[in-house]
């Protein structure tokens, strides 16, 4: 590959902090790097606390476990998202109800969300995804979910560092999940963060992530949990990256601007819209094509060593969810049919972008 879709970008302090982690002796799922990552993440994003987990998916699973999701429970979720937003809930027995995207933001459509909640007022959770680094309309969703007494979880796996009305992605929701996977804007090699202002929820999730071990000297379990805490060594990488998040944001913004500059005058290509309420982290540059087939674009680019991808395939189109209920407008299907994610690594060379644009033009 000459350009990956979203390769990790290293800022230089990662090795030093990993060496520090080794020197501390904590080659374990706890230690000073984990503590520092949790404290600095809570401060940076403005939450009451943070829990570092082995993945973003695990952070979502811990929330599902904290809610005691079980067979027959309904969970409302964004339809246009990655499967990890809902998989942990479904694995525990929940029935998902999917809500289509808003064409102005590509995140969950609030009016359709209200319809879903009216039809399912006893839903146990609402999982809203911040798509491709753009925040969902969290104030509107908080107001809506409060009316129905349904906890709002923002899947901010893709929107680390993005802001909504000046606040961190998801701030105001019951809980927020970040991913530190290798393909996201900052990484620990693999990991996640659970952020919340509800410190008792965080304590509960910490216990659940530690095999639900009760705080007594012997091994005491009132329920079963899992093993989900991040290791001290990956936490060192995550901490080094978190401290350079502003550079990561600036780097992604530069790539986005460079792609935009190449779109001027090309009416067959339009960038993902930017919502007025926030500042996306530009994790990926995503476009829609007019009169050109995104799958053909993906294979033409791949033939030259460029990794582009179609958009997330909507959940209601996934075979695994073929029987699931969905409140649809057709927006997600349309975006899936026309959308293309372009290589967006911070180190992407301008000449390669020119070459890719020429390839797309010639389709
Ligand atoms: C990446 C991603 C996740 C999962 O995060 P991992 O750290 O890879 O487990 C969840 N939801 C969305 C929307 C994602 O893009």
C-alpha cells in the first residue's frame, strides 16, 4: 500500500513512555500509565472521570453490562454506524431498533429518533454515533432521551477531540465512548476510554472490567463481569498520543483542507457536510460521488496502492439484523450507495492526493 485509509501517526514520545512503563515494572493491566491516561483524558475532555479499556467495543460492553441488558430489552441506535456500536448490546440479548441519518450531519436524525422513542418508550438505552468525527446533536438527544428516561450513550469512537458547541464530543450524555484503536485519530495500539460525569457508573464499570470482583480481601463475586482493563504498556502509547491530540487535530484538518482544495470546480464530488454546531476532528475525509460508482473507485484506487473504502453499510441492511426494526428515511442507504472514504493519514503526501484525484476523475 502506498497510502492507507487511516494509518497511525507517531509524534515521538511514544517510545520514551513505553520505556518508562517497562522501567516501572508494571507490565500489567494497571499501573502509573493507566492512572495518568485516565486522569489526563478526564481533564482534557472535561468529564468527571475516565476508565481505560482494552477497546472501544469493551467500553460499550461494560455500559451494556452496567445497564444489565438482557434478552428482550430494546436498544435504540444509529443505523449508519460501525457494528461495534450495537454488537455488545445484541450479544447480551438486546433487540436493536435502528434510526436513520440526518442528511445535514450524517449522524442520527433527531426527529426520527423521537419517533423511535415514542414507539419504544421502555428502551433501555440510546446509542448515538458521532460519524466520521462529526458530533451528533447531543443537546437535542439529551433533551429527547431525558423526556423518556432513557440513558444516552454517545459512541464517540471516531470523534476523539471533536467539539460540540465548544464542549468535548458527547459531553452531556450519560456516558461517552472513545476508541484508541490503531485506525483512529489517536491510538494506544488498541484500546478505549469510557468517559462520564457519573462517578458511580465509572466505579461500577471498573468493577465489571475486573471480573466483578468485590472490594474485599478474598475473591468475592455477586455477579459476573469480564476482563476489560487496558494494560500499562499500551496505556503509555495512548498517553503519549493524547498529549499530542492538538497536533493530530491540526494534521487531520490539513489533510481535509488539502482534499477540499482538490475538489474545487468538480461538481461530481462533494465533501461530507459540516454541522454548524461543532468542530469535527476530520478523522476521515469522506465524500459523495455523483455519476461515479464508489466501489469502482475503491478498486481503481486499490490497483494503484491506495486504500479507500465505501461508507459504513447501514445496520438495517446487514444480514445479521435482517429482522430488526428500523425507522428509515432512505438517507443512510443513499449515502452508502454514493459515499467514499479517502485515505486520510496525517502524513499523506500532496502528490499522492493529486494522483488519486486524477484516478477518480478518469473513472
Ligand atoms: C472504531 C469504532 C468502534 C470500536 O472501537 P474499537 O476500539 O475498535 O473496539 C465503535 N464504534 C465506532 C463507530 C467505531 O468507529
